[in-house]
């Protein structure tokens, strides 16, 4: 949900798929709630040699679409908004190739469509003239190309981002402080589990309420309202 918060708080969101794949992170998995009220990792096993970029990672399971469909239906078919939300996401997965990037991008677009008006303009890094291999300078180059005045950085950026390079280009860095615990809504079944996939919020609370909750969990000072 923090990723979607960043997207909704942006005017232009850049899909950065040409960077190194990160093992055991959210690029090939997300956490949902199972029928027993326990957290469950919904994972796509992948072929990902060390150092490979996200756009070169392939899904290493022949019937992954069927498994994802079955798992999600088991966990969420009794939720109030399952019939409203899951078919659009399932359609995106069904149309995907075995490229992890393709599956991710299609589901990302489906989620933005469900959340409705005010979605950002989405640009692919492959369509932008970003030549630098330095992580910070590449982002500065992309921002400058798009005429950006602000860049929203997640907490992971603190490990490598050189803010002074943005400042030289006249771009202000806004540090996202998204709090998963602030996104609270009625969940089907026993108890409440915070920090799950946005799929859980969509199926339980519906698109309109999900958008409101995700937006309100963090707003940049002076940024997009």
C-alpha cells in the first residue's frame, strides 16, 4: 500500500524496471490474509540470477496463474468487495506473459484503474533518456527530463540517495513517511492484520474507501493534495 500511496501522491510516476532485482522483497511477492486469519505470502517463484535486472526476471512456474487465482479466491471470495475488485486484477494476470515485470505492471495498472480518478501519468524508464549508471544521477536525469520540481523518496532511498545532486538540479526531495498501521479497515474473519497487500483493502473496504485510506496515510507537505 505504501507503493500505491507514492503513486497516488505523484503527478508522474516512473516505472523503474531496469534496476537490479531484489531477492526476498516485494518485487515477486505480497502478503495477504488466509482463511484462518493468518498472514500468507503470495509468491511468484522466479528465475533470477544474481545481478539480473527486474525486466529480465522470468516466472519459474508453469501454472502460476491458476495457483494465484485459486489462492485469492479461497482467501477473499467471502469479502464484501471481492466480486467488484478481483476480476479486473485477475484479468490483468491472465493477459500477462511469464515476465515478472509484465505481471507486475499489468496488475499495477489494474489497481490504479480500480482506485479511479486522479491516478498519475505513468512513464516507463525504457521510454526516457536515462543514460547514467549511477542510481542517484539516473533519478535526477529522469526528473529533469520530466520537468519535475519534487521527487518522492521511499525510506530505502536513505541508503544510497545523494540529496545534494537533486538540489543542484533544483529538485526537492520529499521523504515518504507512509505508516501501514494508519490504514485500518474492517477485515473479513478474525482479528486485524496491518500492512497487507492493497488487494486485502480493496476486497474488504472497496475502491473508494481504499483510495481514501491509502492517500491519508501519508501526504507530502506542499506536495500533491
